[in-house]
C-alpha cells in the first residue's frame, strides 16, 4: 500500500525505537538490509547508473556489519545479465561495476587490518561463520551450543577457515540427500517464523 520509501521510513523509525528501548542487537543490521531491499525495488522500477550506485553503496555498507549479503551482488548481476540484458557485456558492464565492485570496496580497510593482524587474506569474518558452516554441513536445522570443533569427525586444523570449508564441502558431497533435506527443513523453519511476512513478500 505504501511506496518503498515510505515503507522504509516507517520500518526504520520502528526498528530504531525498538533497538533503543530493548537493545535488540540485530535491529541496526536489519535497517541496513531494509535499505538495500528498498533500493533494489526502487532501481527495478527504472534502472539507471545512479540507482545501481546507490544499491551498491547500500550493500557495501551492510558488509561492514555482517556478511549476509556478501554473495548477493554476483547472483543479481548474473540474473540481470542473462535475463534482462541479453548477455550483452557492452550494455551491462557499467551496472556490473557498480553492483559487483563498489560493495567490496568497503571491505578494503577490513582486509588490510586482517592482513596486518593475521598475515592472511581474510575478506569477511575470521572464523565467526564456522559454527554455521559445521551445523549446515551436518544437516542440523537449529544451532547447537557448545564446541563446534568437537562435531568434526576427522582430524583437521580447525583454526583454518579453509580446512573447515573443505570438510563441510566433503560432508555435503558425501551426503547430498541429507544436506538437501536439511536445507529444505531450514527454509520451512524460517518461513514458519514469519509466515505472513513471507506471504506478503511473495
């Protein structure tokens, strides 16, 4: 019923009020995601380079808080390039640069800091996602509290993110039906938390 701009303003005011009064830690990040979502709708109405830049900046700013949208720009660009721009590089390369390069510029100071601290290329979190990776590879729907490293059934260097990702990939490939079933169960669980919201989104 409302325009994306009015909806964003209403939800932003409500979220900031809730965050200020309850200390809900995710409210600030939800605001970043909502801004990106509204800019995505705004850009879809009338694509332009300015709107692509705004969307790229919004996604990039969200990466400073959490990496949930880290892989969204490449998928968005691939979809648009194939289905909206007829696979024409000449027509799409500027949008690609604004959507697929600008967001990651925000991570340059973070990567530089991690290089100085750990002497490794760490573009996103340093091991913070390992718990989610292990839970997903094992097909668990709900997060289990405790030592996630104890759940890994083979000797690997759990301090190395690449080793954890390699183990998770082997688990998913070795048990594809378990992994696919758990993925479906997680989707159903997420939808069940806010069914009306998902229905309105569809």
